[in-house]
C-alpha cells in the first residue's frame, strides 16, 4: 500500500513538472529552434517604439483639438 501511494505521489509530481516545462517551452519553440540553427533575431528597441507611439498620439491629439482653419474670402474694398 505504501508503495502504491509513493508511486502515485512521484508520478503526480513528475507529471506536474513535465506540464510546467511544456507550458514554458511551448509558446517559444519556434524562436528556440531558430536560435539553435543560428538565426540571430533583431534586437528590440522598446524605448524607441514607445517614443514613436507617444509622438503619434500627441500629433493626433493636437489635430483633433485644433480649431479648424477655414480660408474665408472677404470682399476687398475698392
């Protein structure tokens, strides 16, 4: 009986360990494979991307809140 409980505990622990390893590796397996065959990925520049996005937001905000300038032709005095 003790052997049965011990084997069930160790089998459950092994299954949990394998499941956690699979959950960590599965989303990134393509990336890992590319790195293993020597394809180096381009470095990410998150601060540059953030600066560009913030600039785009500011430009859009200014464009949406700026008063519309409409050219009005006024009759000239003769």
